[in-house]
C-alpha cells in the first residue's frame, strides 16, 4: 500500500475517533451524605442538685438533660432508619438508610442538589429502639430530627449527626459489644482422706507350761513292829539294917 493510502486511512481513523469522543457523555458527578446517630449520655442523679452531672446540662425550666455534645466514648445506636428527601425539609421518599452497628449511616451516589435528612422516632420501627427518650441534636424537644443541606462540586459530602437521650439508664448495650463469657472455675475435687484403721495389737498367747507329771508318791513302808519287852521281874526288897536296941 502506498504512503498516500496509508495517510488517508490514518486521517479517517482519527476522524472517527474524534467524532466518537465528542459524542461520549461525561459522567455525572455524585456525592454522599452520611452521619451518626448516637446515644447522648446523661446519668441524672437521684438526689436534687444544682450541679450538672457529667455529660448533662441544667435546663432553664428545671431538671437536667444530655448536653447535645458528641463524646467519642458515647455509643452509636444501631438499626435506626434514616430518611432522605429531595428539596427542603420536611421531605422524604428519595431513599432510606439504616445505621450500622457503630451508629453510622450513609447515602452514596447522591446527585447534586438540596436534600433533607431526617429521623422519625415513631416510623420504620424506630420506636422499638428509641422510645422512651428524646432528641438532643440537632434540635431539642422536637418530634422529628431533621437537616437541610446541599451537595455539589463545592460540597461533595455532608456529615449530619443525630443525638438521642434515652429516658432511662443504663444505656442499651451497643450491638458491637461482645460480652466475654465468665470463666467458671471448676471446684477442686477434694479427696476425703481414707480412714486407716490401726491394726489391733493382738497379744501373743501366754505360753502355758504343760503340767509336770508328778510321780506318784513312793509307798513308805510302815514302821517295823518292835517287840514288846519282856516283863522284868520286880526287884526283891532288901531288908534295912536292924535297929540297935
């Protein structure tokens, strides 16, 4: 193929490419709206006091309530449905989002424009999680907490947070909190001591001597009979001297 034909083909190719590039639509920019629904903690003391407890403020009409200030130690609230509506508030119906275990929600791929973000504590089953209690942020003593905001190239994202003060404490357990099981220590098996019976001392039997055989007594011969002496004749009387006259 000649150089002229090559040049012609290149020009046609570039023309088609340029035409296609010109007709290719530019992507529409999208934006995001996100935020946090958190438990605004305030442990009201039982005794009367004029000094607010930590996390609380004194109300002008009397009493004490949460201070509307987010503290990183305060837990998020999971399972809350958040409404997004096009235009100024009140507005719903564009989209909904649910808070995660940490209380965060997000609307992504939102076109440029003005939107209303709101949370109704009595809608979408939110009452099962929130009631009893009341909003402290962005507004106090309101039935529905809501924001108005505009997203565009200058503001590609919005952070819209909501604070809720439960009427009763303790606070509900955060869904992310895992309760560690209590370690149960198995009781040590105590072996009862075996009763050892001391052997009874058995007395050795007394050796009894066999009785000595006593010889029968020797027969002693009776006394020899002594013969009776012969009778001796009495002596003859001797005459005394004759008396002298």
